[in-house]
C-alpha cells in the first residue's frame, strides 16, 4: 500500500484538529493505517521546542530564531514520525506543516519567503505533502473561540491578517495540491468534502517526494528574473518584505 501525506493548514481556531480527527477515523474505518500527528511538538524533543516557541514566558525571541526553531521541529518530526510512517504505507494526517511557517514566519513576521522555504525543505529533506487542506477563516473569528492565547496567538491583528493572506497565496499558486474550504461551513459538510478529495487522492498515483522547491522559490523571490515564456504575477512580491 502506498503511503500518503495529508496536511491540514489554516489560522488559529479554524477547526483543523476536528477535521483531522474525523478524517483519521474515516480512513481507519476503511482499513488504512493512519498516523495522526501535528506541528509543533509531537515527540519528546519536539515537545521541548514547542514549549520555547509557544510559552508566553519566552521573551524577545528573534524572528530568525523563531523560524529556525519551527524548522528544527519539522526536521525532527519528519525524521522520527512522518517519513517512517509513509515508508510503511501509512496515511499521515498532520496538523500544520511547512505552509504554516511560510505563512506565520514568512508572511506574518515578514521574513524572506524563499529563505524560510529553503531552511524548511532542507530540514525536512524535501518531503512534500500529497494534499494540503486549507481551512480559511477571518482571524478574528478563529481567535475569538480560543480562551487563553499562546505566544503566537497573541501576535496581533495585522500579523494574523498577513498569515491568512499568506496561506491563500500559497494555495492559489499550486491549486492541484490544495483543497481550500471556508471553515465556517458546518463540520459534517466540510468533512464530506475532505473525504471525497482524499478518496480521489488515494485512488490515484501520488508522489509526496515530488518537489515544489523551484516553484515556490520563484514565486516569492521578487528580484528573480522570469524564465523565457514563464507567466509571472505580482502577488508574490506583495508577500516579500
Ligand atoms: P497549533 O499547535 O496548531 O496551535 P494550538 O495547539 O494552540 O491550536 O500551533 C501553534 C502555533 O504555532 C500556531 O499559532 C501556529 C504557529 N506555527 C508557526 O508559527 N509556524 C509553524 O511552522 C507552525 C507549525 C506553527
């Protein structure tokens, strides 16, 4: 059985965990081995990194240090959990992955997208999701449902608006690998749409090793000259500092 890597992305409080759990249950019922996991923090080393990243007692963490710690969490997570599961033929259902760091540290903290991307694909040894489900919601609506805000959730309205725009821009650039859904839809309607798309994925051939490195670097590198015949939009430039 071929493994598959399905990632849930979106802002805080959009309902990723609920949908990931429903998908995992459905896949298990269909006889698949499913590994439900998340970033940041799954695993002993990762839990320590998560504590540094999210604790409100962490003061004055430099944006580049923050980006490197999130990338370290991903490197360890892929090495210890995700890749071994995919190699056994499991379906890995993961809350957040590289798009989160592109949206939060790249668009949110306004670090150079291509640089953030590079350290993350290096850290993960280029492991790409087969499908990313992006649950889109206005940040004020998502954050309103969270009782006590961690360090990232406390980053402010403008930050979270940039994060949302960052996620949507990533999905727009590579639509074949994304399912973008309005997170306000009822839970059951969303889960049905997600199941249908994942069923399609599992029936077809999928290659989680096939890279987008060139595509994303090109998109977010505003200074790069286009290749002959390449279509270039101005959206990536808006995401660059
Ligand atoms: P998450 O565990 O989804 O939040 P919670 O358990 O509180 O619902 O993610 C923690 C926070 O970390 C969230 O605000 C998003 C942020 N984050 C990044 O900034 N970069 C990343 O690469 C990842 C994975 C998460």
